[in-house]
């Protein structure tokens, strides 16, 4: 497939240093070529695990407590014993960053699975030797084109659904639901997928949370069917403290297509502008509200780092 732009919400600038990064695997920190988990690992076999994406800014993992709250809550909900507390995770991350000489512009993917199974079957009781913890840290900066060109979204048939199927709040290893959505969007000629909720209201994208701006107001979905994104919550809080009207509500594609601006939120890209939805351009290149929120978010990160 040929595409005039080629990026996703997680496209980072190339950095040769990432060829030789060291990765944490259950207490060992080894070169990426040596970093391996078993084919019997429940994460590989079933996608049975939880993960967090975090960013390092000037020596500080931004909003670490919020990420840990979500991570431990998710693990508890699926009876996945982390095997250490929040301080233990912080120490493992500190050691990994130190081994890599990393201090800023770093993205971390922290992954915990139920561990190696005794047999290649589904039952969680077959994981008997404790969890597998892997920490990948890469030098990482979002490409500039994400800001200048924005992201082209396509609405897709795949939804992020009701909590009794697989709660959208789980940052689970299995992302097949989102991968299918992303494929559907790509096949429609877009960069990423705009997913609806089970009732047809605009919900989220396959990898980020989704906001629109209409007549000076910032709208996002109710939050019932999407990831409880840390960045999403920070944007809502920033709007509230800065007298920007913000609403978590049901709205349809009618309102999304007619928005003055739209943007995505996530730890990697912070706020990424949306250029088009289903081929319909969204607003102009000015994006005053998106820019205002980006400025407020940068200031918040600065405050977080200086604490
Ligand atoms: C489906 C989905 N939505 C949204 C997000 C953004 O969450 P956060 O802002 O915590 O990075 C993520 C990140 O893991 C995600 O996987």
C-alpha cells in the first residue's frame, strides 16, 4: 500500500543508540539481543499480562504514581501478583535507566506477565514460577510531522466495548482488539482508527484517547469504554483549573466531523493533532485550543520534574 504520509501516533525519530540498549528481564539487565522470554510465557502464549508506557523527562518519570495506580489496580483485578511493590518497580526502572545512561527523552514499556507455564494451555494455574517482568527503555522523541501534519483517522467497525467482555481500562498485553482496529483504519487509507462505543458514540482511538474542540469547549467521551489514560485525565484537570469548559459526554460522528479541532492524548505524544476523520479535514492548521493545552501540559511536566 502506498501512503502519502507514513506515521502513526507512536512514530519516533530514528536513534542509533537504541540498537544497543539494555533491557531488564526478571532482575537481569542485558543487551537487547540477549533479552529473551520463554515460548511458554503466558504473555507470549495468551497475551496474559499488563503493561504501562511511561516517559522520562529530565530524570523524572512523569506521573509515575498515576501509572503505578493503574498498573497495580489492573494486576489486582486479574489476580496477577506483581511480586514487588511500587518502590520495587521504581528501583528496577532506576537501574535500567542507569545501565543505559538515560536521563531524558526516554520511553519505557514496563511489562508484567503471569510467567512461564508448565503446559501450553490457558489455565492461569499453569503459571507456577512467578511473574515475568520486562522493562524496555528506548531513546525516543515523537517525529515533528505528528505536529505539522497531524494524524488521519478512519472510523472502523471494531469497537472498544462493554466492561464484561474485556474492560477497556485494562492495559493488557493482548491488544488484538486495537490491532484489528488499526488494520481496518490502515486498509481505509488512514493512520489510526477512531473507535466508537457499543452505542455508536465517538469513543477513543486504537492507541490514544480522543478529544474534540467545539466553539471553545473541549469534549471527550464519557470514559466508560476507553482506557483511563493518564494524559487524558491530566488534560481534563488542566482544562478545569484553567477555566476551559470541558465535558466528558456522549457525542456522535456528526459533532466530531464538525469540530473546530481534534487531538489525541497519550504518554508518548502528549497531545497530537488530528488532521482528518474519514477523509474530512478537521478545522484549520491554527488549532488554538490544542496549542493552549499543549503549552499548559508542558508547564505541568516542568512542574512535575522540579518537584
Ligand atoms: C488504547 C489506549 N488508549 C489510550 C492510551 C493512553 O494512555 P496514557 O495517557 O496513560 O498513556 C493508551 C496507552 O497505553 C492505550 O493503549
